[in-house]
C-alpha cells in the first residue's frame, strides 16, 4: 500500500528515538487544504486509532485511516536531507510545486 524508502525509515527512526513519548507508529493521512485541494498529514502517534489500516516496516508501523487509504494506495515517501519528506503519489492528478499537496 505505502512505500517508505530506506532514507525515510532512517529519518523516522531518528525522530522516534528523540521523542519523549512512547511511539506506536506513524499516521499518514489526507485532509482538505493545500494549494491543490488535498494535503498530506504525517504524525508520530502513541496509539492506533480504531479502524486504522496497519502497514508494518522494520523500524515502525504506518497507520492509515480508511478514508485516506484509497488516495494513498501506492504512495512512496522519501526523505531528502535539507528538504524533508517527499511524496510520490500515483493517484495524484495534479500537485503543487512544494509537493505537500495534490489533487486526486
């Protein structure tokens, strides 16, 4: 469903290690907003929400809410030093220059 590159997994591992809270995983979702209509959200979370889909990775689990799942099918998340997280979404029909929002 979702692909986290090695760089993204390493970066998230560093963020989890630096957290003062116990982290259950990373929640990735889609919400209205951004310059293209939809925007990605990513949050380290302490618990899984009811109904979340789980995508296991060696260093963490990704949680996706059922409403966001169809829009994130096949999403690749990468991390580029100096730039942050980069999203490549095959479901996006349009995206903005910053790469943080899209239309589906």
